[in-house]
C-alpha cells in the first residue's frame, strides 16, 4: 500500500492561505498518527498569481498539479477584480482553466447538519435536523464554457450552453454509485420543460438508471428544487445536475448547516483531483485569524478518501465533529466564546494524534479563554 504522497498546495487569495495552512497542519498530524508521508509543493493561483506573474494560473503551477497525487486549494478572489467587471484577466479564469486542464468533470459537495450547530441555521430545527445530502455538479461544460460574444456597440451579448452525452454520462454514473452506498435515491435537477440541454440530461439519466435498478431516480425542475431545499431538505439524498444549476443550488444548500465555513468539496477527474472549501476568499477577514478552517479541513478528509486512506479520513472527520461538539470553534459559530483559525486547526490536529486525551490537553486552554473573555 502506498504511504507517501505528493500534494500540490495552492493557497490562493484572501483567507485561502490561512485555512490551507490548517489543512497541511492536519495532514502532518495524520502522517504522524498513521505513518504516512505528505510532501507539499506550493503554487500560485488567482489574484496573487496575477499580481506576481500577470497570469491567474502560471504554467509552473499547472505542472505542479499534474505531477501531484492530489491538489489542495484555498480560495480565489480579490476586491480589486470584484469591482472591475471590465478586467480582461481575472482570478476565476485560473480556476476554470485548472479544472479543464486536469479534466475535473465532477464537483462533489456534501451537506451535513451538526446537532450542536442547528440553531445557527436560518431554517427551523425540525426542517433541517438530520439533513444529509451529496450534490454532484458537472464542472467543465455547459454555459460557463460555451461560446461567448458581446457587441458593446449594439448592446448585445450571448452565452451558449452545450452538452454532449459523453460529458453527462460520467458524472451520472458517479452519482448513481454514490446513491447506491447511501439511501438509494438520486434526483436530477434540470429545466427540461424549457431547455434542450436539460432534456438530453434527462434522457441520458434514464438510460443509465437501467444499470442501477436498486436506486430510485426522480426529477425536479431547478426552480422547484431551489424552493424544496429550503422547505424540506431531508427529502434529498444524492443530487446530480449541470454546471450552472449546480453552482447555484450548492451555494443555496450551504446555508442549511448554519455556516458556509463548514462545507467542503472535491473536484474529481479520471486522473486528477482537487479539494477545496466552497467558501470564497473573504478578503475582509484576511490576516485576522477569524476564518473558519473546518471546510478546508473536511475537504482534506475527502482527499484522504480519494487517496484510499479511509481510516485516516474517518479519524479526521471524528476530530472535526469532536471540536464542533465541544464548541472549539471560530467566531462565526460562537460569538461568545471562540478560538482563532490556528487554534481550531491545532485542536483538530491534536485530537487526531491523541484522541480523547487531547480534550484534557485543551481543557486548561478553554478555562483560561473563558476567564479572559
């Protein structure tokens, strides 16, 4: 069994470097606890890459990613670009190109509610308690990658959405396989009453469903799905959808758990994989030590699964749950008694190495913290 892994680390912009630093800290703890070795190679991407090289995805960074076993990514985005829609070179271009170059066709976003954090959600407890959803979003086709045109003079523009069955089938198979491991229900979110691309998605899903007779397949228009996610999220098990709908739906789903800082994601291809929190770069929090590292850390757990290190991944998730249950969290989850980004990462790393004993290591810290506050 392989025990040494090369990890490409792309800290990115804003709070990206801070949360990724906690993920590498946690990986080192995993390595110590399970006798694995993780070698980190760092690369520039996003606004930081533009500032330093003029390119949101330098060739050197792309090469590092292609030579790695997995990619750990922070976040991209900077106010200087957010407020300048006319900028020809943008941070987002780097991520879109990376996904395409690495063939990352499937974006997987798990949503799980934590009992101790249910009161942080804007939704009622009885609605969200027990919600557990996996969203599969197609990542390298659709309207984001279709032909684009703007005629400034006439005030005319278009974006073309295209799909081929060969772009749909791989992620549909992946979603069916995941549903088979869970509650055996798959929902395709589309707009088949209006869009030809959605009708193609529905046709391909029906064909593939014959290979998974034990999985229930249903369909839901995206506008209704957006409403149903709020009204009754527990009706969903695994969701599969196209690129733009998946972008919107998964961001909407992120509020169910109470904090976008809790939600991880994986982008998977045939030969490569990238793991990142779903939150943005949150530039207002940069350097303040208040960013929630949990989404990045849970993305790291998904990376461990991908690398075949399931036992380590489970230990990592248990460590995160332990931190949350004991309210060892950042300010977004507890404004009365909170810990810094680094403190939360250290607590999780310590628990990975020492399990229950780590609670006592941190108990005095907790007492001291409450005294100060």
